[in-house]
C-alpha cells in the first residue's frame, strides 16, 4: 500500500509527465528518492529529439550509478508515472536500485494505447518483475492512473 507521503512523489511524477507532454515528449516522469524520503533527482521523458532511450527511469538509474553508493542505491525508491519498460527495468536492476512505485501499469498503458489506435512499440511491454525479478514493485495507484491516462489521450489525440 502506497503511503500518503509517497503520493507526493507520485504526484510530482505526473507533473513531470505533463511537462514532458508540453515539450512534445511522451508523458512520463520519474523521481529518485533516498531511503530517508529525500528526493534526490527527477527527470521526464526526452524522446522527442529522436533518441528513444531517453526515458526518465533510465536517466535516474545512470544518475544513481554515478552519484550514490551501492548501499544508498539499494535503499532508494524510484517513483514513476508509468511502469518501467524492459530497458528501464534492466537498468534499474543492473545499478542495484531498490523499490519501484508506479502510478500506472504497462498493462493499463497498452490498453489505453490500443483504444487510441497508437502505433505499437518496438519492444514488448513486460511487467518489471519478468525482467528484474528481485525488485519490489508497487502499483498502479488508481487515483493517479486516470490522470496519466488523460495525458496519453492528449499526446495521441488527432493533431
């Protein structure tokens, strides 16, 4: 169960996803939080420039590897607007980050994208634990998932 204090971080992820959308990117945002609850770093999706690996979860994994000890990484939590894709789940596991909490799941995203007739992704959406079975994962969070869905609707709306 996600605590009220954690909802603050998830709400920030949704704000970052909205910021990504306003900048022409797919709406995803993430926050890296230390074991003591301190937000250490945050990022949003930055794929509009053509580099489809510029996901916020991947950027935070790289930041953590460069700036945190292995013990600090293991105690950290990544909060994110959407469940990690396989690339980001692998990066998270390889650098030894701790728990993941997401507002909306890959399963939800796939159903929303199908409804919106969005192009299919080149990578199969797998649950985080299929890619990185040792990671503790929590989500989705229904009260925020609907906000994330609305952002995707805006991104894929006919232009």
